[in-house]
C-alpha cells in the first residue's frame, strides 16, 4: 500500500459508489486519513506477516484488499475503484490461491454488509454463510471458505 499516493486513495475512497456497501465508511477521506490507513495496514503486515495489498492492472491502481486477522479468522476484503469492479473475480481468485498455499490460513472469512444482495460469486467460490455478526457497531453477514 505504501507505493500508492495517498491522494489516489482519497479519490478512490471518496467515491459514493465505493461507500454504498461500506457501512463503516462514515467519515470524509482526506490525506491524513489516507496516511493513517496506510500505516494501519502496514502494522498488520508487521504484526501478522500478512495484510493488504494495492492492486494494479497494467500498472494502474485499481483498488486494495487482502487478508486481515480478525478474532483469529483470516478475513478477506476487496475494495475496487468503481470503473474496475469487473476485476473482482480475477483478483479474488488470485488472492484465494495465495491463501490455499499458505499453511497459516486453513479457511478465509468474508464480512459483507446486508446491503450486498448479489452473493452468487461468493457462493460460486464455495463460501458458506456462517452467521450475522456485529463489527464496530454495524451488522455484517459472515461467510467462510475452507482453503
């Protein structure tokens, strides 16, 4: 994530189409928030040996995502720029190949807000619904995929 200019993240995360399915995105992104975000994601790498990546296609930033340890679960998240939403399946497939090759990750979880109605791609991957859960005061649907 450190290779991406904070202003690029601000533009990405300020798009209302991105915020549509991110109930925790209740604040306005600025350069300071972007720098704090990058620092927090880098701390995950140092603490857990794994974290989030910036994703590129043809050397162009298309979004961010990756694995974050949440209460003992390796949760996978993916946040793409709206003009790059179509790349989600290919990026997720590569990330899950990575997870399957990593012995630390026996399964992956996905936390999705209830506003996400199109879940076919997740089910196609083999992820199963586990429960509804609260995360930072918001309700999410939790899915699990054995790796």
